[in-house]
C-alpha cells in the first residue's frame, strides 16, 4: 500500500469513527502529543484532551451528525511528514448528501513513525454559508 493510500485510510478511519460515534476509532491514528483545533477554534493538546472532547461531542451535539470525507490533496514535506487536505460533506445516516458543497475543511499534518502514519496536528475550519 502506498503512503498516500495509507493516509487516505487514516482519514477513512476518522470518518468511520465520527459516523459511528466511536471516539477510539476516530482517534486511532492521533499521536500521543498531537495538537488538534476543532471547527469551533478549540485547541486540544495530547490524546487525553482529544479523546475527552471527542467522547463529549459524539455523545452530545454530534451524536446524530454524519459526514463524508474526501481527501483532496496530499503533499510530502519530507518522506516522513505529509500535509493532507480534506473536505467534509454533511450527509444523512444513510450517506445521502445534505448540502451540495462541503461544510468543513481540514488540514492534517501527519508523521510516519515506525512505519505508521500518525496525525501530529489537525486544523478544522467551518465553511461559511
């Protein structure tokens, strides 16, 4: 499997975790010392903060939300560091589109450690309507 395919699989796991309210799967590839910024601008540092926020969100306001993620671009800063740009589309529980265009975008910084791509940082941004 190519590095780009592996990075797409990381994002697919994030999507599947979000859509099934599974915080562990959603954060399976988050590095222990990662920094993530939510779409609301909340900065989370470390896997413990990321998991706590994910569990609260998925059990609360995000419980009945679903998304389809599309990786639009992957660029390698170095062979072991990649930038991945993702667009998120709101969908129904059955995967039917709610909006015509994407509602959020995200920039991932991934680092390859021991042969595995991990999310070192992620910045989510809501797209204005």
